[in-house]
């Protein structure tokens, strides 16, 4: 039963890392297409076919995925050799097509959506009021940050799911450690299982948290870029750089908190179904995961927020 639990946990962690990687690719592709929307609109107006535009957007993503998969396969092979673990070269080569497939699935949506945008719409400034009717009135920094997130939820969804994945993975690792230790404490098998859980699985959990933070960084950077005129207006009308930076950091905080709550809810159901864990242990594990995810997300969003607050209003208000 314990070995079966280890296998289930390892499979879930491998899937979580792939999901987190795909969400990062989605965030990056989404940010790229938004930043290059005018270029895409121009070539579309000049007669470029949608297929050619999509291929132009996907080519660098797939090239990066191919390089990343090759590097990952090489690292996996060298790690197996260094640890003396039995491995076949063909086995580690699976990382290459896996990386390409994950990148393709994650990037194809934003690429196709960019090609379907009419050229006239591509030339207009980005603005979204969808979801604003459900947003609270802006009475302070926190409410303004919440209104900004809910008025343009599209760019925050992938980052939110990334934070949820990271929280779930960290909480799952913590629960697995606790449950296996309690069930096999004082035995050789228990010690072996503890060692297994504390190795690659912890590395996978840390990796998903880092990937989630990268997703939050993409959201913060995209927000600062797309709303630069609004930011310039706020600075010109008396907002301090610190207040503006706090606004952008609060947006990242809200996304990470919502994602952490979603991840905690998911992992609670999984751990109770697979490991029959007690509620107290699950809540403690979720608290660990949520705290680490939120802290990394805030750290990732801080550089973009500080840079936006220090920018000169005249440069932000300048027409492209």
C-alpha cells in the first residue's frame, strides 16, 4: 500500500510539473502576442495568412521547447549516471517530445487568438471592461487592485492556475511525508520511503512554485506595460511611486491568494481520497504550500512594480 501511494504521488507530481510548465508557456505566449498586437495587425492587413502568422508566433516557442527538452534529457541522463541508477538513453529522450507537445498545446491558443483579431482592433489601445460590473467600487488600493484583476480576468487565469498547482504540489508533498512517516515510523521501509519523498519530489515541488512565480511575474509585467498610460496618469496626478508599486503588488497578491485557495481545495480532496489523511494534517500542509506560493509570487512581481512606480509620467503618456 505504501509503495502504491509513492507511485501515485510521483505520477501526480510529474503531471503537476508539466501543467505548471505549460501555464508558464501560455503566459509568455499571451504576453508576447499582446505586446506585438500592432505588428500582427499590420502584417494581417498586408495580406499575410492567419496560418503563416500563427507559425511565426509558434516557431520560437517550439524551438525553445526543443532546446529545453534536450537540456532536460541530458541533465536526467547525467543524474542517473552520477547516482548509479539503471536507465536507458531512450527513456530520458522522452523529455524532448514531451517538452515540445506541452509547449505546443500551451501556445497554440494565444497564437490562434492573435491571428483572429481584426487589424483595426489591433491598432486600438488595449482596454477591457469585461467583468467590471461585478467589481467593487474603487475606494482604495486593495479595491482598485481587485477591480483591475476582475475587469481583465483573461491574463490572470493562467497565473492563478499556476499558483493553484504549486500550492497543491507542496501540500501534497507535505501530506505524503507526514502520512508515510506516521504509518511506517520505526521501520526500515519507513526510513526508505522518507528518503524517497524528500529527494526528487521536493525538487518537483520547488520547481512548480518557481514556475508559478514566473507566471505571476509575466502578469505583473504585462499589466505594467498595457496600462502604462493609466499608470502615467496616476503618477502625474499625484500618486506616489510607492503607492503605485503597492497597487501592482496587491494585484499579484490577490491572484496568488485566489490560486492558493483553489489549490488547497483540490489537494484536500485528493489527499483524503488517496491517503485518507486527517483534516489537521491537510490544513497544515495547505498552509505551508499557500505561504510559500504567495511569498514567491510577491517577490516575482516586485521588480516590475518598482520599475513601473519609478518611471517618468511623460514617458508613459507618450504616444507610440
